[in-house]
């Protein structure tokens, strides 16, 4: 009954739910399936929940929340020691369970450092001054790198030539034409030179913007 109610509740909040009714089934799914999180009871037919966690943890780092009627401190410690990310009792509300699931899933996601920018298959590391696309390193000049970085960080906003000039030349006394030269070179190196739907878009009378073709689909 509890399993059915949780399945319906989580499904109504956008989760795709897989159900396992025994410890053996839970281990098989936890190891082989691509899961964002596991909600696990202690009392299961066959192998108990503590052993299920140990088996899964030997092969996977998927977040695991224990949801059980066993509320003693000893059980809580056993669950956390076995590798559970959270230990919850069945007295909690559905809303709190949902919040706990979101929390462990969020913590499990790899965080991209703020000095790294990625979009449309392009990877820029601002600290190392390295640019890659499709695992191939791009040979960019300092000005080209700075302009591409500024455009990607703008998240689709249009940047004027003056803004790009300031980003790339740090106030040196040069003309706007230099920005156009850098843009032309960037397009060539990114394979956008003859592609009207490339990642660097000219916005007439305003400037340029970076567009991810996937966002237009």
C-alpha cells in the first residue's frame, strides 16, 4: 500500500518511478539502472535494507534514502554506516520526503566551477585559458578567447562591439573593427564561417550574441 501511494505521489511530481519488492530486485535495479535516487525500506523479503545498501554501495554511488518504521537510534546509525545518504521514518510527510529526495539528488550532481563555461559543445576554462570543442583544443588568440568567453557568459544577451572591445582589449585605444576581425576568426575556428545558424549571431545595428542551437529546437 505504502509503495503504491509513494509511486503515485512521486509520479505526480515528475519522477519516473521503478519499483522493487524484494532486496534482490532492489540490488539488481540499484546497480544496473540509471537512477537519480533510491528510496529504500529496511524490512524487505529476503535480504534486508541494510545489506541492500552495502551491495549497491560496492558498485554505485547513487543517492539512497532509507524510509522505514524502525526509528531507533541503533537502526539509524546502521543505515548511515551502511552508506545511506539520509534516514527517514514513515511518520514524515510526503512533502518532506519530496524535499529530501530533491536535496540528495541536487547534492549528487557534479558542480561545474564558475570559471568553467560550457554551451553548444564548447568548453572554456577561464583560469587555464583553454578552449575545446568536441574534445579538440581550439587555438585562440587572447582577444578571441576573451570575446568568446564574454559572449558565452552573457547567456544569450546581445553584447555591443564596445562591450566586447572592453572585454578583450582592456581599454586599449583600438577601433571597433578589431571586434569584427576577432568574430570572423572565431567563426572560422568554430566551423561557423559559412553557417548562418552558427553559435555566434550578428544582431544588426547592435552587436553580437552567443546562441545555443539546442535552445532553438
